[in-house]
C-alpha cells in the first residue's frame, strides 16, 4: 500500500497531453489557495489478483486514513476474495502516514486488527528502497496515465478517470471516495509504548512486525 501524489481540485494545470475539441485554459500556478479542494489517493494493490483499490480522501493523510483504507478494502473486497485468510501481509514505505517510527500508526493499526479480528503483518521497505514496492510500478503509473492532462474539476471526475485504469496484462482498479475530515497532531494514549501488543520480528524489528487481535 502507499499514498499517491495528492491532486488539487479546480482549474489548475496538470501535466500530460490529451485530445480536445477546444482550448483548455488554466491558472499558471497550482497554489492550494486557488484550488477548490484536494484528492488524497491511498492505494492498495493486490499482487495475486492484479487489482488496485484506491480510496480517495478529501482531507489529510494521517495514519488513521491509511488504516481506514485498509478496513474498507477488507470488509468490501478482501474478506470475500480470501475467506480462509488468517492474516494479512502489507508491504509499504517507511514514511508518510504509515511511518515506521510513529507509534500513532501502530496504535491505529492495533485498533484496526481488534475491530477486524485478523492479524496484520507489516513489512516496511528500508529508506530509498520504496521503488521496489510493486504498487509503484504496477498500479500508480497506470493511474497517472489514465488521468494525464485532465483538469480535475471535481472528485467525482477524478474517481471516474481512475476507474478506467487498465493494462493489457489485466489490471483493473476499484475507486471509492471517503468523505471524512481527519485531524492532525494526534498523540498516542498515555502508556501505549509500554503496553503495546505489537510483536516485533527478531530480524529488523524496526521494519517488520505484527499486530495481533487483543484477546478480551
């Protein structure tokens, strides 16, 4: 999983070329003050089925948003595709909303596994190695190509274009909009570091660990 480049909504320039029947005129700067909002695309790529799942947020990109995207994927698609699954392996970068150094991500992850009642194993790519994440070359470039040159006048237009993403090898993309505003600057509960249930691997524990559902 990973979060793709954020896109502004409004009459703002976007790179790429496309065929049109009339001249497209936009602002020559892409300042957020000129935008009507933004799209935050969080992606999950199912390597086995060659299928992408994008959750389009309208707010920030905190760990809460990343965990919410995982939850939506699992309850809407994953649990039906893998009914016998007893754990989920997620490969992701070491920064951003799923930062390997942030306890808030581990806290939100623990809440998620408690709710879904399934173990989630996290494998972070080391610094400067995120280019090896399959989502970076099997999903995101094709989503970019499907949207190139088009001015995002609404989040619905962005959703429509991203859903058209496909390749000759069978890639398809499902897109959902998450209309929720997230707060930044959240802190973990007092004492979480001392009592966290995260199980760290013996090898490279900073980047490899498991969140196991807590037994009441």
